[in-house]
C-alpha cells in the first residue's frame, strides 16, 4: 500500500471515531459500563477490524502496518481500544498464521466483520512474565480436552464471544504449551472483574477454568507448540501497544497545544513561554521517534522477517513516549489537566499500565541486552 493510501485510512478512521463523539463517547462508555460496541461494529462494518486479515476470510488482505494505523488513529481521536490489540490483533493474527483452514473459516470472518469479539488469556497469578510456569492444564480425554486453572488481568472477558487460552498439555513447561479456542459461554468458565484505577471500557478480569470441556478441533496448531504459536501474536501485541500509546500521546499533545495557544495569564499565550513549549516539543520528538521504530517493525513483520528486536523496541519506546506526552500535556493545563472535563488525566493509568505490560520494560531491556548487544543472560 502506498503512503497516500495509508494516510487515507488514517483520515477515514479518525473521522469515523469523531462521529461518535470521540473522547466524550469513550468516557460515556466507561461511566455507563459499555464497551464501545457501536464504534466496534462500525469499524468492523467498514472493514477496519480485519484490514490485516486475508481477503478470502472477509479481511482487507493488507498488513500489520494498516492495522497499526487503525489502532493509533482510534487512540489519537480519544478512543484507545484495548480490544483492538487482543481481538483483531493478537488472536486474529494467531488464527491467520497457525490455525487450520477450517478454523480460519470458522473464526476469521466474524473477527473481520466485528461480529465476533475475542479475549486472549496467557497471564497467570504465579507465572507473570515467565511462560515456563504456566500452570493451567489441558488434559486430553478422548475427543476433547479438560481445562483447569486460572488466569489474571485478562482484558475484555465481559464482551468476548470466545477466549484464546494458552495452557500446558503435558505438565507445566514452555515446550508443552498449547493454544485453545474456548467459547465464552462454556460450562466451568467463569470470570470476575478486577477493580483497577484504569479508566477504560475493556476491563481486566480474573478467569477460572473448572473442568472446562473443549472439543479437540478447537486446539490451534500442533499440541505442544503453543509458545511458538502464541508468539506469532505477541510480537503483534507489542507493536500495536506502541501504536495505542503513541496515539494517546498525539491526542494529549494536540489538546495541550490548543490550550497553550489560547490560555493567557500575562500578556501572551502560555505556549510562548519556553517552560511550557519545550516539554511539549520534546514529547513530540519522542512520540515521532517511537512511531518511526513502530513503522519499521510493521514493515519487517509484513515482509515476513524476524521482528522480535524491533517489536520489543517499539513497545518500549512507544509506551514511554506516550506516557511522557500525556504527563507534559497534563502539566501544561495545570489544575485543569486533572479534571474529567478536559479529557486528559483519565487516560493516565491506561498508558501507565501499558508501560508495565504486556511484557515489562525490564524484560524488553533483558531481550535487547542479550539479543542485540550479546551480553550474558541475566535471568
């Protein structure tokens, strides 16, 4: 796709979000317990949820660069949707790259059209960033598997039709993990919301599996190859996390710049003062640098290259830049910056959380130190 076509996608998506009321709509959904279903359906109907999925399954036949643009522009318009990361991004990519033809036909058209929403469950209370310690088990019993265990901080269960689960199929261990698709209404599958300070419509949950029966044809890929299969989506997740954070960063800077141009305390707008202008200028540069790395990661991914390094770098830089931009914007508005009326501070904890996960910045630094610099492994 040419640069002008990508710019066109960005423009149309941004305008689509603004028709719903943008940041005001987002806050309304949070306050009323909604999950932006109307916007989600509109994105799906217009082909943006599946822009990266194969055309034969109802997708746009394009790539991660285009989905990254959709994620960033929704955030830039004031609607950072974590469901875009997990439903369209992670699970959609895993199914596209690792599922059988029958499974792709079963799930991808619904994902692309917005009819089917998915959650992704890998994190556990005692495992954290260490997938080797995943304790949720899936035991084969004839033509089905029986799942038992629990997951934590799983996003969007309240609106998910299906959840993709990473479980151990022959005892704990990364070499024996497998990936399953589980229907949200399955007996034995329950969840409870985790109360957090994050101001978002896609909530976090603790999820429990108590003898959940899963038909064997809902195993994605090969049994025991779950970690490799999951990582086809986790690199996507890291890249798109950068996009959502740089989108929020751009949103915050736009609002702060508009305010700094109009607000007068002495004889000229406060934006003329270097103490106000310089932090915003520095934040802008960091956001644009992160976007450049993210674009490189998307290009490498779409070309079929190994992008572990770039994906991790993009996530680290994008999350940090988004948070710094948001902080500079709040500081520019002073007291107004922490009010709900000015629609800045309510995004703080979302971006702060995305600096910690998915994948912590410390694990990214470990990866880069070891893989990029050749330093000895520290963990």
